[in-house]
């Protein structure tokens, strides 16, 4: 079984450090950042904490965004055991999924829906 390399491998951190040093050198040259600040930011421990914090914030934002009402409806409609989702007619037009409908009549016309 193939295993993926860790996201924060030594090579990945080194690549981030090089990118920060290049960008930071430009900022130091312009006088926007001090050399001490650049050295602190490019430290491997600090860099790992910064990248980890950004990744955690992105994951939290993504989770919050996907759990809004329209996201829940869209995720539910994508489940293989769900034939159709009936919503209010206004919401039906806002979600681009063929099996999200606004009425029971429209739900019975969705391909794959069986009547019970």
C-alpha cells in the first residue's frame, strides 16, 4: 500500500522557508520589514506554527461554509441513498442539483425515484 508523505516534511518546510526568504528579502530591501522579523518568521518552528494555524483556520472556515443550510441540502442530495430532496420552491431554484425540487409532484418526476 502506498503511503502519502507527510504534509510538513523537512523538504516542504525548507521550500516554504526559501519562498519566505525570497519574499522577505524583497520586503527588507524596501524597508517594510526588519531583518530580525524575517529571521523570526523563517524559523522552522515558527513557520510550522504559522502554516498549521492557517491550515486550521481554512479547515474551520470550510466546515462552517459547508454546514450552512444550502450546503446541507446539497450534501444530502448527493448521498446515494437519497432520491430527491423537497425544499421550499424558492430554495429549489437556488441549488444546482437535479434532485432538489420544490414540490412533491416534481420529486416524483426525478429519475430513479420510486413511489412507496
